[in-house]
């Protein structure tokens, strides 16, 4: 374990591997859905399945992705959803979908009111220039949607590495 | 493989009610399945799930696909509620689970 | 007359650039520059992390000490990377990677990690990271002078099917665009670097091999005298600029 002193110092550490027997209560499981995603599933199919008949609200999501990506191997994605994150009304799932990747379902984040803010970030792979779609589901059953094009530009010095 | 290199960046302490940001990085190639003519087929081997618990209760979960970049980076938040262990688990194809833990002191 | 003017123009260009060598980070996009400065998001720090673990671990079965056994805490490596490549007592020009390999085989009685192995990259990154922000200050006098001259020659030598020298891109066309890239001064201060193209950390020699491939020239092996001499020349060119390792590159 790192320094336990109650300081405000940030730890950036390979923390000691600590076996823990915590009885984690699983929250909504999305792993199964993302992992069931097949290349035969189209982007439209994936989005339709996630919407499950609901009409998405085209507001409430800040999707921060670079308009120009320097390399499709690693594209920063930051998602912020407007939500009070209360027990009664919070964002419970955020999905990242890709229009042109072999697998349209890129990731699903599951949150609870304990997050305090509906804000997540990761890095994704983009096969080519395309639209990124984000769907955010709230505990009240609403779905928000945002979309942003990312242009993947090619560098001069690719070595196939 | 018995372990992976991972880094967790978060405050060591926070005031009760404060929202803290947790950033995690793990070293993993996130190998896509190879099944193409002329190439040696190999199965997918990625980190397919990540989860975090705080004092025993799950607070965050992410399902990852092969569309997530190598050496996956994940950032999320949680409200500091009590002094306790925040535990992180990365689940790999094939069943391996890698874990880290850090203590958050809440004042 | 025309030749004289051309020569004059050429000299002017070289001197103007000599005093204006910009750090590699100056050529990064704002996003990558921010990433390079953020250890919480920079994946290169995973290699540093592993390198620090290797620093503390004794080589198995050798009965010899870990790096830390002789050198103490890795913090003591501060400033070392800024002085490499350097000429060893036996006259060989060694970069940080080869210096570590020598320690492995001669002091630790272990087998070499192998150039470009994950272990060697990790240890090199961990040691280099301790010089982050410190000015490059390699020795180019004494026995290093001849190596520097070799490096300078290679830098200006036209190579490959494209018949291009390093200098033609990285001195004469700096700041211009080549496809989606801006041509930099081609300095190695960020290496070992995490390159998005590689999805991982690689050495300067791996990058130089990519340059050789880019001009359709024969790629020299990792750790070859040619790349070592070039590495010394590039370090001399980067004199005074900060070590950026582990860098982030496209």
C-alpha cells in the first residue's frame, strides 16, 4: 500500500497488488452486450438494440473528441452528461458506438449515483474517418445522444510497426 | 502472465462529499482476433471488463471491446463517502483477473 | 557568381537554423504535448513503472545484485541520460541501452536483455525519465570527436532509393508539412518514446530504422555503429534542450 498519510498528494503508482475479498455488488452488466457484439452486427443494429424503441434526446451530452486524429490507434474520448446524479435520477450507462469500425460497440460504462458526475474518458481505436456516437441512458429511462465526426489523418512516417 | 503493469492516479485523501477523479492505465496489447487469409489465426485477447469497488460496493464498471486502444486508459469519478479501500479489477479474455487497490482517506 | 550566391545562401540557412533548433515537443500537437506532460494518462509511464521494478530486482540465478544494489535508488540516475551516448573506457560508443546491457553481462553476470526487448526498453525509459527536463549535454571531445564526425557524415549522406539525407528533411525543410506531419529537427530527446504508431514504447534506433525505411535505404541493425554515431550527432545538435523521455510521438 502507498503512503497512507492524509495528504492531498496525488498518487500515481503501481499500487501493491492487494487481494481483496470485497463482496462487490454488481451493477447493471454491460460487459456481456459489448462482448456479444459481432462484426456481423451493423452500426444501425447496435444503435437500435441499445435504444430499444426509445427516441433519443439530441442534447445533454458533451462529447469531446479531436476533430482531427493524428493516429487511429489512439483517439481520446471524453464524455460528460448533464445530470444531477441523484439516486432518483442519474446516468446509469454510457455507450460509445463507431460507424465504421469492424465492431460497432466500442465500450459501455456503467455508473451509479455515487459517481457524483457523469464524466468518463478513455482512448479508442478508429479504423478510419467516421462518426462517433454516444448514447447515455438515465435511471428514468431517457436516452441522450451525441455524435461527432473524427477525421483520421495519416502521418508521413509510418513504418508498419 | 500473472500480473500486468498498472497505474492508478487518484488523491490519497478527500473531504466527505467531494467528487474525486480516478484515472487508471494498464499495460495490455488489446490483441484483436486475427482471422484473415494469409495470416496465422489467433484468438482475441483483450481486457474485456474493468470494475471498481469502494469499501466493498461496486461503483463503476466498463465493458471494453477490441475498439479500445492498447494500454487502456479509463477515467471516472466517485463521491468520497468514507475512508476505505478502492479496489480495481481488470478482466482479461481467458479468465485472468488483475487487481490493484488504494486507500482513500476521507476527512 | 551564381555558385557563390548559392553557397552564401546555404551557409546563411545553416547558421540561421543552428541557433534555432526547436525541441521535439514544439512540433507536437497541443493534445500530444498535454499528454506528454500528464503521467496519469501517458502510457509511457507504464514502461517507467516496469523499469523501476527491474531496477530493484536482482537478476535471477546469478547471485549478483540488482541495479539498486550498486547504484542505490534510481533517483541517483538523475542527469545520466542527458550525458549519453558516451564513449566507454574501452573506446566503444555506448548509448543508454548498450550501457545497461554491459552492466547486465559484465557486472550482474546475467544474459543481455536484447535490444528492443520490453525489459531493456522499460529499464532505459525508467533511467531516462530521471533526466526529464534536464539539458542534453553529451561529450564530443576526446575520443568522442571521431564518433561525432561519423555521425555528421551519416546525417548529410544521401541514402536509399529516394536519395535523401537526414539533413534534407530535418534541416532544410523543417516546419514544412509532409502529409499530415510537420517536419521537425529530428532530435532524439524523447526516446525511448511511446509512439501511437507502435502502440508502445520503442527506442531511438527503432525510430531511425523507420527513417531508413522511409527513404528506402538499408536499415542498420539496432545498436549498430552507424546509428550510435548518428545518435551522438543528434544529441550534440540537441545540446541544451530538455530530455523529454519518455516522449509521446505520433
